[in-house]
């Protein structure tokens, strides 16, 4: 056991012993001085902590100090009633502090008791109760916020664990303070009762036992009782004040001294107003200028000094910023910092600033966080932070989405209007500015608020500009997610997988399968819209397949076959068959015979005429199926699937190409047509 632990245990035992064993007056004086010094230490610490959790030991310390003070009251009461003397400390407070006047002593004690019990103790108790209630009510929201930041990749698992622990400690602290404040209230009541008991008991003992006259007994024991009450009440008042300071420090991060000086002197012009009011008070009232003008002069001088300092600090800060900008331009390192590009950028014209400005009601930043979380849940990839900035080179109502510095999408918005997406049959009564929905290219209209209800009744899908941007950004990030998963991002995903599948990761990555191979497979899967949330299955499949091949294309095919249930559910509606368009065996044979392998991998050299006829027939059959309300996929043999997908990537980018081994056997397949090229 450590010495500090032993000292606390000995102290608690000593407090209990004090209530039973009589103490000599000299030792009682020493313990009373310790009580006064300990209360001052607690008050000063409460004033200097930056946040309540920095003084988390305060609730149990409050209980111990209250118990210690009550033990001193018991010992002093025993000495007062038994020998009529309780040491120099109590005698001094009875004679010197109240000048030996019983009435003055009683009035001073009563005032201190009222201040502690009615003002400080009740206020601290109420604040502690409200803080505990609000902290407990806010816990679910804080936990959800932490989970959202963790899911979106803004914080790590360790940081999330620390933030959860802080939230729990806050709830425990305020709950403990709510209970500990009751000790302060009980201590104030006990002090009043003890003084009354000492006065009555001392008066009875003085007259009945010591045969003193009425005035002598009343004066002697009342002064001792009042001195004892003051000795106990003053430290209790200090600790009650510390309790109020601790529970009211929740809205600040600095210590109390810094906050008081900083915030009171942040408005020096107000000090001039106060100085003027005091000066007028001395002139217009009988108080006189002799008493008010010196104070007004000091306050005015302080305001002038603070105003001069603020101006000097502002000038120095501007000079420092200018010097730093000059140094950054001159140093070669500043050029190096400009070389890296942001993975994702969203730039907009000045007319769209209200979308991103929270002061104007813009929620674009919150929507971006939700988009990153949505893609993490849907695709299993943690996208990097989206850099949002305005660009004066763009049109006021224009925005641009960039991936690694290159523009990939562009759109226009009309703030104050709504985008009405056509249901297929236009209503002539719905009037607006013709445009196209930026995410999917559907025909749409920009309509005014007065036309919104009419458009909704006519079957139009009506969305506001922030939702248009969010949808467009979501689709662009889905389409280009494979470009944003590099080796560093793969390493982060593998590290996250290690927390739940440590044996798998330690055995496979990077000993059997390197990070580069995993990255290429993940990129290939995301390129065709296959989620990678089931990373454990992907890694296990690669561990088995890498024994036969290291070709990323073949490894991807093995991974796709292992994810057949995920792939099928993505393209087949629940309870409905999968609509498939297949290739004739002869056409598949032609494609297989046209595959060549070189130094840069496998590629298809297909007759242009065959290629053109195949693509034309596929486009026609896909259009017919979609016109019938179906969402078809193209199904081929496993060994040519990736090559067919590459041939159709430009013409049919949104149509999935699956192999027979990637279809879940539990799902029915409905053939919508067969493509055959003569």
C-alpha cells in the first residue's frame, strides 16, 4: 500500500477517534487551524481549475471535510461543557472577533449561517441538481455524436473510447456533486443546532454544576459557543463557496482568475461609462466628489490602459501575420506545401455561400458528414474529408466537384427555388426554368415556392437546392470511390479489421497478401459498385486464391464469387427474380478467343464489327427491359466477365455485368434476352 493511501486511511480513522476520545485543548487548536487551512486550499483549487473534471475528487473530499468538521464540533463541545475551555483558537474567536460582546457574536453567527444556508448552499444544491439532470439527458446525444464521428472517420477508435469515458466521468461527477451538495446543507443545519445546544447546555452546567450566577454562566458559555460556531462556520462557508464554484464552472475552459480578468476587461469602453456614472454620482448626490472621483479615476485609467493594450495587440498581430505571410512566400518549404492536392474538393461561386455558412442557415457541412457516414455504411469505405471552399472564378450559382485536383462534375443551383424532377409526363401548368437534374441527368424545372404544391400534386419530385447538391455529391463519390482507396486507406481498413479478426489479419496481411494486392482488389470491387464492408470474407478469399495466382483481375473475380450474396442482393429486388441478359455461347467463345495477355495484363482484341453489333443489341435489350420497369444485368461466363465489363464500360456504365458464379442460388433468374452476333 502506498504512503498516500495509508495517510488517507489513518486520517479517516482519526476522525472517528476524535468523536470518542477527549482531545487536549492544544491539540484541538492545531486541528482547528488545519481545518481552516484545508478549506482555504479547497477554495483556491476550485477557483483555479479549468473544468470540473480536473477536480473530480471534490465530492468525496467534501464528505470527508464535512465529517472532519463535525468531529471537531463534537470535541470542542465536549471541552466547552466539561471544563469550560476549548483552546486558544475558539477563545480568540469569542473574544477578539466579536469583541467579547455576546449579542454581536450571536448576530454575526446568525448572519454567516443565513448566508451559507439560504444563499450559497441552496444555490449550489440547485445548480448541482440541474447540472446532473442536464448531463444525464445529454448523454445519448453525446454518444450518438461520438459514434457518428467514428463512423465518418473523423476520430479513431481510441479517441472515441476516450471521449466516451469523458462523457461517463462527467455524468458520474455531476451525479456525485448532486448528492454531495446535500452534505453541505446538512452541515449548515448541524452547525446551528450545535451552537444552540452548547449555549443551553453550557448555561445549565454553569448554573447547576459550577454554581455560577446567571450573567456569568450566560456570558462565558455563550462566548465559547459563538467562538466555536464561528471557527466551524467560516471553513464551512469557504467550502460551500468552493462547491458553488465547481458546479458553475461548466461553461468555461480556463481558471476563474483568467476568466474574470479577461471577460470583465474585454470591453474597456464600458469602464469609461462606469467612471462617468460614479463621477456624476459624486456631483449630484450628497455623497460628495471626494469619495467617488478617486474610484472613478482608477476605473477610467484602467479602461484607458486596456484600450491602449488592445490596440497595440491588434497592430502587433497584423504585423506578425504580414511577416509570417512574407516568410511563407520566401521560404522554399511554402512551395512544397502547395504541391499536394486534396482527395475531394467542392468549390462553389460566391452566390452559393449561404449553403455552407451556418450563420445564414446553411447545413452543407453537416450534410457532407452524413454523406461520408452513409457511404461508409453502404460501401464500407471511409472517404477522406471533403475540402469545401468558394471560388471567385466560377459563376455565382455554379459549383464544381473535383477528385484529386481534377474536375469530375459541375452543376448550377438557383437559391430560393426548388428543383422539380419530371415524372415523365409534363404538366403545362407547372412553369419554371428548364434544366437537368445534375446527379442522374433527368429533365427538371427550377420552380418558385408558389409552384411547389402544384408540382407535387402533378407527380413531380420536388427537392431543395441543398438536397440537390448532397445527392449529386453522393453519386459522384460513389462513382469515384475506387479512386480514393489507396494503400494508406487500405492500411486503415485492415487495422480496423484487426480489432475483430486479429488472427486472420496477423496470418494473412502482409505475410501472404500484401497491402498493394488488397488495395487493387478493393479498388476493382468499388469500381463496379460492389460494397467492401465484408472485408473479412475478402481477405480470407484472397489468402486462398493467392496460392494459385497474383493477378489482380483474377483475385477480384474470386472475391466477387465469395461475395455472391451481397452482389445479388444489390441488383435483385427483394422477392423478385433477377432480370438477366445473356450472351450466346458462340459470342462468348469469340470473346474468349480474342483475349491476349501481355506485359500490361490481359486485354481483348475483338473485331470492331462484332463489338459494334454486340453493344448495339445490348443497348436495345437494356432499353426494352427498363421500359418494362425492370433493372436488367448482363450475365456471362466467369473467365470473360471482366473483359465484357471493360468493353461496355463507356456505353453502359450503370449496367452491372455478373458471372454465373456470382448469382446467389436462392434467387430466381429471369432471362430478358440473348445477344448473338452472326
